[in-house]
């Protein structure tokens, strides 16, 4: 295949990423990833922001992972400022997969506390993957401000992110377990239970934590 033919195929595949048939979009993403080309990065990232099908988004992510980080990381970092929640969450997801710590400064407190739960959950995972050595305590302190937030999926995601940071979470969870808000107390206690016994399951940890949290800080000591 000549360079001109390859260029034509790449451009056709980029255009096909917007096709109404998801199977066509899937094949297009596969084609783009099979023949990496830095000119395709913008189109892939742009499509990630609006693609409705999960399996197509995963193929788009794979196609981006096939590109050189020097091309993808700056574009993805720029995407973190998008007004579209899906654009932010997909960029964070891809950055966490790439694992290039040069993206770490872009994982801001605003993203870690994003009002959109999907964006926040993805930011937590990305932060854990990218945090530099020595930055775990500071990250854990920010994540702890989100204790008590959301439903089961969001709370479990935060607990897993905190646990992945290691021993630095111990004093932070201990302090949160005495918080005046029962939701924060319960989530902190559930995270402690999960940290001590990962096989117990999050729901069991939550139920145990609820019983303890209902007593309040004074009751726990008394």
C-alpha cells in the first residue's frame, strides 16, 4: 500500500467514526487503531466525547492507546476542560490507561470533585494511576472530602481509590470515622472494613458501618 493510499484509508476511517451504524463505527475505530497515525488523534478524541455505545468507546480508547503518547496526551489534557461530562470522563479514562505521569498536573481538584458522578469516579481512578511517588497523602486528603457522596457505585469506587493509595489512608479514615455527618462516618467505616477484609464485600461493610455510625462518635467510644 502506498503512503497516499494509507492516508486515504485513514481519512475514510475517521469519517466513518460518525456513521449512524455502530458496527461501522466499531470497524472504523479498529481500522484507525490498526494503522496508528497522529493525524487521527483529534478525530478519535472528538468522537469519544459523543459516542453513545460503550463498546465503541472502548475501541476508540484502544485506538488512542495505539498512538504515540506525545500526540495523545496533550490532546486529552485539553479535553479535560470540555463542558461535556462525557468528554471529560473519556479523556480521564484514556489517560489512566496510557499511564503517562506527565498528565498528572491536569488531574485537578475540580475534576476530583466534579459534580458529575461519572466524571468524578473516572478522575479518582486516573488520579490513583498517575499520582507520583510521595503525592498519595495529599491525594487521599482530597478524595476524603468526597466520603458520603452518591450511591453504592460511587461510594465503592471512592473506597477502592482510597484503598489503592495504601497506608496513607489510615489516619484520614480514622478522622472521617468521627465526622458529625453520619453519611461520611458510615462511608469511612465501610472503607476501613473493606481495607481490613477485602473479601467481605462492600455491601456487608456498608451494613456493618451503618450500625456503628448510627451510634455516633460518642457511642463508638462508650
